C-alpha cells in the first residue's frame, strides 16, 4: 500500500509464464495491436500513436523529452515535487533549455500561473505531472491543452501514479504527449511505460532537424515497430513476457471499466480519510480539490516516529506504508490506493496499521 | 532456432509468476545480490561492478557508450555487421567522435589491424562485438585488453548473442565493459541487459566532467541502486518479475556449469554442420576459427527461395529459421543454438527442416 509498485493481479503474473513468441512474429504483432487498443481506451484517445516503452516510467519520461525537444529549445517544467525535478535533470542532460517553474510542495499550479510562464518563456513544451507521488497532489489538466496550443507549446504530462485511478482524457484535454507506468493502478509488474503522442506531437517529431539523442527512445523507430507508419521494422526486441502482462492488465481495465475504476478509487480514498481523520491525522495537501486519490500524503504528527510505525505495519500486518520522498521526506506518510490493491479490506488494514501503530507509540488521539 | 529470442526455460518463465516484492525492500536487495553473484560467475570476473540494465541488449549498448565516453571523445568501432553500425549510430547521437573501422561481412579483425587503428586514432574506447548475430562471426578477444590499455583505450565488448555459449573471461582478457542480453543463451525473456564494468571503466565514469546524457543509463546512479558504492539509493523501479527470471536463469547456468554449456553448444554446432554439409550447404564464414557457435550463418544456394524454406519449416515443424540481417540479408539463413533450445532433438529438427524444405523445392543435392 505504498506509492508503488503495487501488487499485481495474479492473472497478470500468470500471463508472464506463457511460452515466448518471437518479437517479429505475426501472433506477437497481434498482441501489440491489442495492447494499443487497450491503451487507446485507458488514455481516452483515438490517436494511432500509442505504444509501450521498454522500460519503467523514467524511461517514458526520457523518451518524451528526447523526442519532443531538440537541443537549445525550451521546456517549462511545472516543478512541484520530485518528478518535475527529475524531468528538469533529464532535459538538461539533452541540452534543452530548462525553465524550472517551482511550486511549494503540496500545492498545484493555477491556469494564470501557467499562462504567465507560457507568455514569458515561449517554450516548445510544458511539462506537468498529473499525480505527484512525492507530494500527493493532483494537478488539474482540463483546459491546459488549449492554453498551450494558443502559445505554440506542446503539453507533456506524467500520469505514472494516476492513470486508471483518476479521470484522464487525452483527446478532450488536448494532451500532446503522456507517459505512465505499468506497476501502479494498471496492476502489472514494473517494466513497461505506456506512451501517447498526439498528431501535433508526432508532427514535431517527424519534422525534427536532429535525431533524438537516444537510439533506444527514438520514437521514429519505436513507432515503426508498433506499426505507426503502416509497416513493421525491427528496432529492439519487444519485452515479450512483460507485454503479455500488459495485455492482461489492460484486459482487466476493460472488464472493470474506467468509470468503475475511478469511482472505486475515489470511494476508498474517502473511506480511508474518514478513518484517518477520526484518529486525528491530517492531510498534507491543504486544498481538498488538490488531493490525489491514488497516493495519499498524511502529515506525521509531532513526536511520532514515522519509520517505527512503518516497521510496525510491515512486521505486524505485512502492510507496506511509505515515508515521504524528496520535499516531503520525514514530513509525511504516503499510502497508495492502486489497482489490484484498491479493496475495502486493504484500506481497513491500513487504518488498523495506523491505529495500532500510533497506540504502540502512545500517540493515538481518538 | 533463430538468432533469438530463444525459448526460455519453463523454470524461468514460472519464476515470473511469483508475487511482486518492493523494489527497495531488503528481500529484493538479496535477489539483486544473488543476480550479481551469478553475473560474476558467467562473466568470469571478481569485479563488484555488475548489474542488470532495465532494458534489452540495445539498452546495454547505449548505457556503455554514454557512460564510457564524453562528447568529443573518440570511439573506434570494429564494424563487421549490424551491431557495429548500431553502436556507431548511438555514439554519434551522443556527440562522440566515431571512427567506423569497417570489415567485410563474414570476416574478423586481426590484432595488427586493431593495433594500427589504436595508434592512428588514439580512441578513448574500442568497441568490438564478440558474436555478431548478423554475420555469424566470432571475434577472438584474447590479448585485446592488454593491447587497448597499452594505447590508453578501454575495451568495450558486445556479448549479446554469445555469452554463456562460448568462452568469455572478463578479467583474464582485460575487458573493461561488456553488455549482454537475457533472451539468448541465458534463456530468459527479453528485457534485461547484464552489464560489467572493470575498475578502469569505473574510474573513467567517476572522473567524468559531464553527466552521462541519459539519466536512465547513468551508471553512477544505477550502480548506487545495485550497491556498488556501499549504500542503496532509488534510481528507477527495478523490473521485479524480469529480475526473478534472471535469478533463475543464472541459477540454471550455475547448475550446468560454464564448461558444460560451452561444450554442449560446440558439440551441437559441429553436429549441425555435419548434417548441413552432407546436404551440400556451406558456411557463410570462410575461416572455421571465425565461425560463431551460437548463431550459424548458412549460404543460400543459387536458385533456392530462402523465405519459402523458412515458411515451410515454421508451417511444417513449428521451427523458426531466420534469414539474413543487414549485410547478410538475402544471402544466408541464420540458425541459433542457444541455451534452452540447444538440444540434440532441436538440432535434428533443424536438419529435417532443411532436408525436407530443400526437397520440396527440388534442390536437395545429397
């Protein structure tokens, strides 16, 4: 019940035990087609430009940055937690001009702030993280695609810890590029980064003057393996077992349905906060509308040993609770409500862990 | 029986169905330690600097290049097939000065040729591919480490399709950096690149003036996740299922033993060629000492439709044979003898496929 990897659905794990197909064999291409259909549903897009990056969420981040930007171009990074900082690090390594738009941990950006940054810096790309797992904030994205396009920028979004657990509409929101992770709400093992490009993003890629700096993440070539351009060429060897897992994970998403997923995650988030509040615990994120459903940040009360409580939860109940990360280190616990782990019984176990853990430290208020 | 991915051992596939551990949990670190012990054995090294790159062989290649070289430094690439060409492409994207030392497909480099290139170009790195899967040649590496060091260069080696099937001695041969693949002789699914750095290579990395261009492949950070520097920091989320698979694959390597693996692959290679020769088929690689045991290139005789024969083998016997790649396209078949697939029964099935396939085209000579 940390911020991920979450437990995988046993159906997904079992899919990985199937015999390997060849990475360029027609039956495997059919599996890739099915994965793309599943991704289009989960992203809510009709774009043909979806695929899995053979790597974790970090690989998805790096792939988007190196493909969308040429050296010397500008990216404005909405930096409100560790993921903005990391995107800035990656872009800087590729010779991109980075504008680091900082925001206090626990807060989100307003449209006015972003518009001012777009006007001032005229970036090629604006980066935002929908669900920041280091702070537990949920950045609202509606309307931002239009705003970016009006200022000649592309909108790049990180949905690693949010996709499938909260609403996301790639087309309706005008998102241009997005990457996610396999091991959070989607309930598969770590190792695949679902990726989306809009027509606008693809046009930028196809009209580049320089090659993307990384061969491994060159979407002109990866896209050609995934059939974006009508044929299939070898670029790298697809991660056969991992992709079986992703096909199964996406199949499960389709069975439950996105509305069902979003509603279940929201309900469990509310149930958990009801219980936490009754114990006197408080949310790190002040504005209720900014609270992320899939990764919840809980303030560590004065005098409580957060690490000892985590150890107690693991030793007593086999429950993983996480501490803070980056700007929230030592200040919060982080509790994930994600995919296969998002059940009433698991939320109950988290609440029991906090109740008994605080009691063991003589700090239970209620 | 193509050049890979080969079938995985069912034990390895089953390992992937185990429940996920957290990527920063002590039990998972123990698995990482065990993987490193297995890698040290398979590489024949006592170096502490081994790990899995979370990606395929291409990722291993890119990781070695971006970590060993700073922009403006020179790499001499022993280019005798598609892998040299690809390494040249990758290095060029990172701003490295590339010397493309070309060699006719089917031939290997002599020590004298390499020495001349080292003297002339004074590179920071010499790249060589031990087993070139596009041409079926085996580059002898003994003595080359010493030669490189005498000229101030590091020796970087690709063993993607050869490791475990033919002798390799990282320490005794003075190799400085090496990457391989999971899905060939090691008998695991595609998705992990075993990697090795010598003390010399690590020193180069630690004394860089610039950061490696890719955050994902930054071995200062990856090494810190694998415990190279005494502690453990989060860099990316380890590919939990894939690493279970690699632990099991390395365990099997230990059970069989490297000498047993090398002897079995050599014997089956000889048995196969005995059968092929009896049908009038000829090796693409003229010099017997240069023939790679794990990927065998067989000349397509005049008037034979190689693609039709491959289709016949697949349709009739469920056996994959491959055509050429890069410089050998249309000129050869490629047959893998690799790991779990390296059995007398499979070699027999390959011979039957050729015999009956040639017969079906009216081209069987013997």
